[in-house]
C-alpha cells in the first residue's frame, strides 16, 4: 500500500510539471502577442497622427501651388521620421490626401516566420469657408459686395461713408473709440460665428483707426504684395455681414454671414477716413462653417477622412 501511494504521488508531480510547462508556454505566447500587438498599435497611432498633421499643414498651402503643399508635407514627415512612408503619387488638387505605409518589424511572431506586418493609414484635409473664429477686427463689408481678389478696396471708417457705401465700423467690444482701437490693433479676443448679431460703431473714428493701422504696418514692414507671411498683422480678418436692424438713417446692427481677409497696402494719410488694401484668399485659424456658408476667401482647414 505504501509503494502504491508513492507511485500516485510521482504521477501527480509529473502532471503538474506538464501543466506548468503548458501554462508557462501559453503565458509566453500571450505576452509575445501583447508585445507585438502593442507595438503595431503604437506604430499605427503614430502614423495616423503624422498623416493627420501632414494633411492639415499641407492644406494651408492649397491656395498657393502643389510645390508649396509638397514642401510642407515633406518637412513635417521628416520631422516625424516618416519621410520614406509617403505613398506616391502625391497629387494635391482641391484637398490634401496623405497616405502613409510602413512595414513594422515584429518580435515574438518572427519566431514563427512572420518578421514584418504592413501598416497603412491615410488622411484627407481640405479648405472650407470659415464659420467661426477669433481675432477678427471691428471692420465689416456688406455681403452684396462682389469681391475681386487683388483689386484695391477702401474700408470706410466714417459713419457717413458707411451709410452711403458698403463698408461699416463695428462695435465688437461695445461703443467708444478706445475699445474700437484695441480690437482693431490686436484683434477681437472672443469667438465670433456666422449668425451672430453685432452693433455698429457710430461717429468718425479715423484717428483711432490710423493708430491701429500704423501699429499693424509697423509690426509687418514687409514690402507691399508679400501676402504669404502667415503672422503678418497687415492681414486682417474682417466680417462679412447683412443688415439686421436699421434706425433712422443708419444701420444699428448687422448679422454675420461670413469672414474675409484684407491686406493693408499702405498707411492712412493725415486726412484719410479709409483703409486701402486688397482682399485675399487665405486659410487661417477658425472652424469651418455649416453647409451653405458663403465663400468670401477666408477658409478653415478640416479633416475630411
């Protein structure tokens, strides 16, 4: 009987060893799959973020040419270590479509002959008429004005001229020359969006306008016509509006219907009551508007895929 129990115990020890070996093998396999899976996930996440950033950055140059788009995309891919991942051909037209593909090395799976696994991602970004933004100046243009980009326009800052023409001065921070000058000089800090109703500014405030324009030109003394510098204060974001309420012989309030970019070409003269410049097409900070938002040359960049 004693020898019988010894034989049973010896068999159980053998079974335990087999079970432990199987469990250990399963754990190692599971750990290997987790490592490979985690590596693939992190790589794909990195590639997707890089593709998104490249598409968004490249879309800023869609209004220039394909060469400018490609340069920006290549620079961003190089900064993220993905210069060799771009799938050719790369042909931006009305949007930037970035495809990245890379063979990702595996660790555990290589023991079974699977050394690499291809990972592919893509991102598309395009320009959409701006519907919401910060940094606008308290100057507006009536939506009925037919903009010819590159032609000289005059933004009137005299109340009488505003009534007779298509341009108006707006009270974004409330009435008064001081608040007007502040928002003209540095841009309105709060968010404005299509559909907002804002009051107009009264009186001739050419003096405050002159100070604001002088500051902007002083901060960006680049030659006239150089409108590609992205941080140039001579480029102002103005409001496109339609009449909302009229009192007596002047507009009392307007409703925002869109946004436009205006490049100031020269300083105001001592007796001027207008700002001379050109309207330009440009992508900038902001959010794309809903379907039907009018295209007045100010665009927000949005991922479409």
